[in-house]
C-alpha cells in the first residue's frame, strides 16, 4: 500500500517536471515582454502553476457536467503567447484578461456543439493559424537571445554566447538522452544556463530573498478587465485551435488507456477547458489546454491511471501558493530564456507545418489558402499600419496579424473547399441531363 502511494506521487512529480518548463517559460516570456516588475512576474509564475493544477484537477475529475476523466495534464497554451504580447502591447494588460474571460465563456457555451463547428477548422486552416502564431513568436525569441529589447547589454558577446550555448546544450542533450530525461531537456537547459550565468554575475537573487513563502491568489490582480473586440476575437481563435489540439490528446490517451472517448466525453473535456480558461482570466493567469508532452510520459511509465495525474495536479496547486519557489524561475536571465525559446517557438512553426502535412497540397486551392493566410498574417504583423485608414468596424479584423491571417484562412477554405465550383456544378447538371435522357 505504502509503495503504491509512493509510486503514484513520484510519477505525479515526473508529470510536473515534464510540463514545468512549458508552464514556467510562458509567464516569463509574456511578463518580460510586457515589462512587468519582479514582484508582478513572481505572481504571474505562481498563479500560473496554481491554475495549471486547478485545470488538471478539473479535467481528471469526471462528473455529470465537466471533466473527461483521462490522465491528461493541462498547461498554458503556447499559441496564446504571441497574441497576449500583442494585445498587452497595443491595448494594455487589462484587455488580455477581458479577452481570456470571454474566450473561456465561449468555450463553455460551444462545448456541446464544437464537433459541428470543426468542419470550419480543417488542418489547412488550423495548420496555417499555428504556423502564423509561431512565426510571430520568433522575433520575441531572437530579441531575448540578445538580452531583451531595450536592455543595456543588448547583443553583447556574453548574451550571445549564453543564449547559443543554452540552445546547443538543449539540442545535444535531446540527441544523446532518452526517455524521461529527454522530455525535460529544456528544463535542464534552463537550469544549466542559469548556473553558468550566475558564475559571470548575471543572476540577481535579491527577488528570491524578498519573495514571501506563502500568498493567497487574488482575483483581478492586474486590475479590472477591459473588453476590446479585436482582442476577444484573437483569444477566441486561440481557444478554438487549443480545443482542436486537445481533441488529438484526448483521443490518443483514450487509445493508450483502452477507453472509448464518446462525444459526451469530448463535450465534458471541452467544458472543463473552458472553466479553466475562465479561472485563468479571473485570476490573471493564462488560457489552458491539454499538454501533449505528458502523453509520452503515460506511455513511457506504463501508469495509465488518473491517480498519478491527480497527484501532479495537487503538487502544482501547492507550488502555486509558494511565491518563493516561483521567484526562483524569475531569476533566469533573458538570454538563457531566449536560447530555450528559439527551440520552443520554432517547434510551434514546425507543428504548424506538421498539421499542414495532413493537407492535400496537390490541390491548388489549398496552396492558395496557406499562401494567402500566412502571407497576410505575417504581412500585417510586420507592417500593421497598412490598414490604419480603414473604418473602425473593419479594423477589428486587421489590427492583429493572427486575426487577419486566420480570417483569411477561414474565408478561403470556405471558398475553395466548401462552395462547389462552377465546373463541378456544370458537370453535375450535365450528368443529371444524361440520366434524364436515358
């Protein structure tokens, strides 16, 4: 009995380690991009760990209303990083949380009907959206590799050596390690990079010393949310992409655990995600989604019960109440973060390309969907003033490169793949006449 409990909690701790780098790096990148103070950054990391735990527990606890009841870990979605930075920079941090709250409500409302909406988001659309999001993140990572935009030592030799050294370490460690160690290669890379940076006096422990050992989560820590239409549209698109990614995770875990995943199960899973996103918006954390990296750990350990993931969720909740531990993550130098980020954000682009590999690219229409969506998304990101003179009602769809690119993908997919072409209609009419004549 004692051995089983120990095994359950040790595997739960492994689940935490496997997703910890992803859970911590998102608030660090967003917080630093929005120039948050060390105290605010510590809160953001702590509340994110707490919200990851709450989101996971909501999903594992299967009941009449929500929860898929599979050993699934939830964490902040990477697809939200670029949109959150863009919204925060253009409309203020309060708009981020207004948009997250509305997107959470949207997910709760559509959870029962989402399977019917999926036809509007085939791989040609979702692959294009994820690729656009990844491409908009790359400049953030490059700036961080140089030490952070506006920093006094921007592009210094020390920063470049540190960031490229961390990137090289992660790649080599991933190449020559296996199993669980490989799954936490980014976490190890961040730790080694911070240790090396401390030897050169680039790490300040003052914020860790000042941080308290215990705190209580505060609703609307960054102030009351504001609701801005283009920001809301952006976060709803992020939520839809996350739901589609989560569907793949749910089905994979259902296959691994030999459990049939029904339409009702998916609906409860989506509803749990919506509640988790709402929680993130109210307590100023992030949107949450199923983490695919933990699926590999379920397969690797062979432990397919919910108890280990329940333990992991509980550990994350406990960590979220200890700001001192959260503050340790905030001392990671920006250059170290940039070295890890370039690999992680590059993976977002690669994942988008992987999604597009499922698309029938022999069809010229699909190529045009991808070409125009990515072109529009990247173009508006680089030259946002192109639509400066449009009426406010239309600018809602053009202020963000992600929204502009996504809208382009959705419309062109309907045009090329859902509306019958003139040629097809003519051919069908001709066949009907032939049948009538015979």
